[in-house]
């Protein structure tokens, strides 16, 4: 399968996929920092209301436009509920992200790792591409069946707290058949400061993930903070 993605060869490593789940009216400085740090970013997840919401939000539309102008892929957040959410509901969210925010990618969250659901996610992949997703991310939060690597451009194979990440097992052998840029780790609860942030990046690289995000946020809403690499940027 050919994976049509943005050319990131000239961007700095490590690449950051940032899921900033905050409204631009509440955290304008965080969104401005994302735009200023465009050359550090693999992509940004746009999540107005656990998905595109019930209506277009002009502030989200504006930051999405500015990110795209800066060369950053904007991934529309869509919950798949581990394959339980109906196909039509997922497709509706994909189309709303396209029509309201001109999202050029999709972030399919709570993706199943089960090989029995490969056909279901295959159909969602076709729908996402048809809706204009040039960059497609599946967030399994763990290593899925290797067949999922044929469906998406990027697999999130870890999402969890810092303590669990430090003790995480080595990736399965099949991941060595793919470049590191096909895998992402999302880590929260990272101690503040440069030392832990650098260690998070090193662990991601050692475990074959060329894309990552490590934030200090914790609790039920950890993705309202930025990674240290961006917070420290001028």
C-alpha cells in the first residue's frame, strides 16, 4: 500500500504529534506557540468537542487554517470506540472535519488492535481517504496486529502515563519491518523540565517510534498541556 504523507524530511527530529485538546479561546498562547513551532511538528490533532462537534467553531477553524498555512497537517479527531461505533457515525465526523475545518488528515482514536476488526477499519480507511485525509493515524494505544500497518500512515502504539512508559516492553519483532516514522508514542504525566523530556525522546527513538509527544499533564484530561520542547521554545 502506498502511504501518501507530507514530506517531513526538512523538519527537525524528533517529530511531534500534538493532541492539544483545549479551546483556542481558553488557551490562545498554546495555539500560538504551536503555530510558531511548526517546523517541529509532525501534525496537530483538532478536537473541538470529542470530535468535530455539532456545529462549526470559528476559532478552531481559524487555528486550523493557520496551521495548514504553516505547513502542519491538521488531523480531525474521531472516536471509533474500539470498533463499536457505527461506520456511518465515524464517516459523518470525518466529513464534518473536512467541511468545517478543512482538515487534511484524520486521527482515529480508540482504535481496536484486534485482527478480527481489520475489515471494519479497512472500510474506515477508505472512507477517510475519500474524505480527503492525506495523513491517517490510528491510535491503538498499544501494538496492534501487524495488519493495521497496511491501513494507516502512522500507528500510535503507546498511550499512557510516564511510569508505565519507562517500564514498557520492547516492541514486537514485526515493527522492525517498517520505518520509525510509521510509529508514535503518546506519553503523559512526564516530570517537568528538560531532562525527562529528553529521556522521553530517547526512549521513543530506542523503541522505534519516530513520532512522539510527551506532556506533563495528568489526570482525566492530560492533553491540555504542551510538550516541554515547545514550552521551552522562544
